[in-house]
C-alpha cells in the first residue's frame, strides 16, 4: 500500500469517462441531489491539466461561479512551469479525500486522467526516479525524437506504448525509466484485479463514438472561439514554454505553435481535434479496465436518477 487506506466512512464517488461526456455536470448534479444543498459533498479534481493555474479554456475548467457553491479541491494548484506527476498527485488527492471524510462529508473524485484516477482509487506504488537513467533518456529523446523511443517501448510493453501514444515524449521516457529500474513492464503497476484503496462507487459516462467525435470537434472550435490562443499568449508570460508538462497539453501546444507561426489557425485547430479524438480513445480503453465500474449513457434523460440509485445500492447494508 502506498500510504494506507481511509478505513470506514462514506464511500468515495468516482465519475470517469472520456473527454466531452459531461463529467463535471454530473458531479455537480450529484452534489446537489445527494444532500438537497451543496454543503455535504466536495469534489476532488482528477484532470491533470486542470491542476494548472491559468489553463482554463483548453481544459474546460469550471469557473468559480459555475461550481454552484460546491467546494472543489486540486484546481489551480500548480504553476505552468511546474511538472505535473501522478506520484506527486496521489498523496495530495488522497489527503484531500481523507479530510473530506473526516468532516463527515462525501468526496466525489472527477476526471478523465486515467492514471491519476487509478492512483487514488486503487492500491499500487509508483517507482521513484533515477536521475542518471532519466537524464540519459531525456538526452536521447532530444537527439532522436519520441518515435524511436516509442518503438523501443512497444517491444518492452505494447500495452503501455499504445496507451501513451507515439508523441508524448515525457511519458515515453518515464515508462522506459520505470522498465529499466524495475525490470518489469510499466503496465504491471495496475493489476487486472486491483485492490481498492477505499470503498468506491465508480460511475463511467459513455457516448456512441460518432456522437463523441462530433462533440469533441465542436468543443475544439469553441475553445478557439472562446479565446484559447489569447489565453496561451498570456501564459507565455507565466513561462508555459518552459513547462515540461503544461507546454505539451493538447490545445495549448497547438495554440503556442500558432502564436509562433509554426501552424496556421486552421492547422492548429485540426491538429488539436485529431489529438483530442485520439486521447478520448485512450481514455475509453483505460476506463474499460475498471472491473466494477457502472456505465451510464451521457445523454440519458434520467442520468442523475440512475447514478443516485447506484450510489444508494452501494451504501445499502
């Protein structure tokens, strides 16, 4: 175990699913319906890019006035120059959940970053880091690019290679580092039958592929219309181009490339849409591994009622 379970108390409600399925809306509706007010439910963010201050439009982060008075945790906790890591996130999120439970309230974990969610709800440890191995792999990444390293990862661990994708150099390097340090496949960190950290009810939102693609494409167009490029330009003053993680975020990397003249506006939007669709496919594959998730249709008119019934069944003696 990484840092000990919480023991008894209310179950942890977990809302997962691919980008664009309405996880935030469901979490807020549950918060209101579970108590009749918003005082007894608190939400913990599990979207790795919503950890960053100033990265709002491209992450679909709820503005404070949109949160309906529900307390939210782990939003806007990192500068864009800092590196977001799941090993750092796990203990922080678990402590937030413990604090909510200690106050006699119900925590709701919401997000689409699969490894971040898994790090909270299941028991597994993260290997540390070896600065020598890391530096060697980082130097190799700079010299030959992510493609060659991804091919090496595919040989070692096809599951992780497919999940990470061929373009995320930082995660490819980390996976290769773990494999070299442990002598095992990085995907072994999450077993087929994971052990829960705390009693949880997992609600997964799903959408037919063609509908999801349409929603994601509209979302990208809306990001540009809402001012993502201007937001990215402001974040340059905060140092986003020095950020290992933030600068590579889908949408922001393309907006920065548009600002630098590397991409036209149309090219930046098209690339963002393609990467978002690919990311959503990886999210679906990841969350399908959860053995006890309850899958709900994102557009079900009785979605909240069905979710509440599942929560009540989980709480029943």
